[in-house]
C-alpha cells in the first residue's frame, strides 16, 4: 500500500478493509513536462495525488510548486464540486495516482458512514490549508443534496 494514499487526509483514518477499496480503484498516470493536468473552472471529477515529479498549481491570486504527496481535486472526487479550483501543469515528468468520482462513489455506496468520515476529513484538511486563491473564496454552484451534505458536516452554508 503506497504511503501517499494510505496517509492522504481523506483516507488516513479509514480501516484497512476500506483502504483496500480505495486501492482497488486507484489508477496511475505519467505525464510529460508541460502537460496540463487540470484547468481551473473546467469540469473535473478526479482526485490527483502527485506520486513523483513537480507540478505548478495556480489558484486565483496564488501559485504553488508541489511535489510527491501533494493533491488536488478533493472536492471533485467527493462530488462537492464539478469544476476544478486549480490549474495544474507538470514542470517535470510527473507520475500521479488518480481516482475518478464515479468509481469512488460506487466503491463506497454501501458504506455511507465511511463516506461521511471522508467528507469530514476533507473539510478538516481543506480548512487547515491556507486559502491559495487569495482573499475571495470562489463561488460554487451546489445542488440541494450537496448543500445538505455540507450542512451535515457542520458547514454554515446557505
């Protein structure tokens, strides 16, 4: 079991049998330097975890060069956003673990308590990261189910 997955904040608290479900749906991909991984504002349903290499990420108002263990797309894989909040471009040849939303949600459809734990972990993880997009948080269009999920996690969304 790769440490980047096992220790990722979404999965770190999961019991081992749930971790194996994650590993069953993880895929890998290698991209050349200069390749665009994902574009801000573009449709996305994928969590990316950098396995090796360097990736430049940019948000509204900020940029960050990230390497092994860094991730983006947590809200997309959980179904809480349908567009990427980040531009990500490979600076060097880079290897990724990735998980698509449909496979992820299907794998855990019979374990709502595990999905709830991962939603809570995502909230804590994202709250602990400094907002890289500047002073304004981007507005997301969420449907009623997504709003209810966020409210259940303790977020004060209207």
